[in-house]
């Protein structure tokens, strides 16, 4: 009986003396160790910028997604005569150009960075693949996210086109320049206009040779078939 108790005590003592294995990865290690920062940095930055832009869009009550750093560059995302003469070739060119500018925009770049970062990080730390394979999966993830963003932009543009009739109701009303409206033929800006009690931010052009600065008060002269307006 005594030897049995002694044996049990030795087993318990040995079990107590075995150290617990340390945690393999902390959160910081998972994000930044062993080259993981190559994916985590763009993932965090891309996600943050994308969410900030999304919240700004929702708070601003805009039906539009800005396609660049400013509205004058966003003009390249539209073909001025799309829908005016009914040309399918022009419309197709406009959609292709719009998709290109969407990818080149702040949201497009952040969407790619977000997809690249999280896909690569998951492959590196989750699947334990090598850096080269993780980079490849990351690129595929980035392209996929950018493609989804282009689809989102296309959907928003389609909704805007269907709302042309509402924008036409703003003709004659005063509005505020949201982003600089370039001189005639130099591109488009954006204006904040009230349409049936709702604030909208729409693409705008003008017919003078001097640009109209942000914050200026202008009047809507005409609503175009593509949902943009002419101001002056």
C-alpha cells in the first residue's frame, strides 16, 4: 500500500513539473513576424481607408462614389455623350473607361490592398505556405476585391443613370460646388444639389472658360441624359 501511494505521488509530482508549452504566436507575431508585415500593412491600411471612405459616403448622403482624389479626375470615369445619342459603342467605351478609373481610384487601390493583404496573410499564417505562394494568392485576392469594387461602381452608375428624371427636377435651382468644376471642355466637377428634398452629389460641367471653385454658389442650367448637370 505504501509503495502504491509513493508511486502516485511521483506521477503527480512529475506532471506538475512539466512546463506548459508557450503560445506559438501572439497577435503581433501573426501580423508582423516572419515577413507577415508584407501582407498585414496593406491589409490594415486598405481596410481602414476603404471603411473611412464608405462611412464618409454614407454620412454625406451621396449616391455617388468618388472615383479619384478629386472630382476633376473622376470625370474620366464618364463619357460625356453616353446616353445622349444612344450609341452602344460609346456606352461600351464609357463603361470600360469607368471601370479603369474605378480601379485607379483611392477606393480601388484600397480594395486591392485589402484583398491582397488578408488573402496573403491567411495563406502565410493559416495554410503555412511559403512567401512566394502567399504573394501569388495575395495578388489573386487583390484582383478579386478590385473586380468586386468595379461591379459595385457599375451598379451605382446604373442607379444614377436611372435617376436622370429626378435630377432634371433640379434645373433652375441653386446649388453648391462640392469639388472644383473645370473650365468648359476640361472635365467635370461635382455639385451638391437638392432633388425633391434629398441632397445629392452629381457630376457637373459648365460652359465658361474659368473654373468654378469649391464652395461657390451656382445654378443648375440643364440636366443631361447621363445624370450629370450643366451649371453656371
